């Protein structure tokens, strides 16, 4: 793990900032997942993010290679934490899973 990233840990997923996201995406193969609804995603999202709804996110992650870093965000963080818990319940520690603290609201201020 990159020593420059400061993160909180909760079970199998890690809580990171948008600055950490930039580092991860520069140094590793990552998938950035926006779990907000399509309307909110279409109104504005982070570049390179894919929009996957809450009902499909675990299946989508399960179809990815296990060496890819999975980064999840939403509006403020609530849905992304729920999505991460759902993924962790289904797959345990099989994926490198990250949740962005503060969601897209925090993105505007990083």
C-alpha cells in the first residue's frame, strides 16, 4: 500500500479522501463507481466514474478482476458505505475496496 495515503479502516474496506483517490488512480488500475441515481450522476459526476445502482453494485464488482482497486462514492457517503458493506458481506476481503469520505460533495473542496 502506498505510504502516502492516510486512511481509516473499517472491516474489509478502507475510507479515503479525494486526494487519496487521485494517488490510487495514478498508481494503480482502478474502477471509480458512483452509486447515486442516474439523474444525479447525469447532473454531474467525477471524470471516469461509472454509474452503478445500489442493486447492481455487488454483481458488477464480482465481475471485475481482483487486482483492480474498487473506489465507491455517492452524494455524501451514506450510500457508498452501504454499498461497501453489501460487497464486503458478499465477497469478504477478495477485493481492494475503498469508500470516499464525504462523497461528491467533498470532491468540490479537495
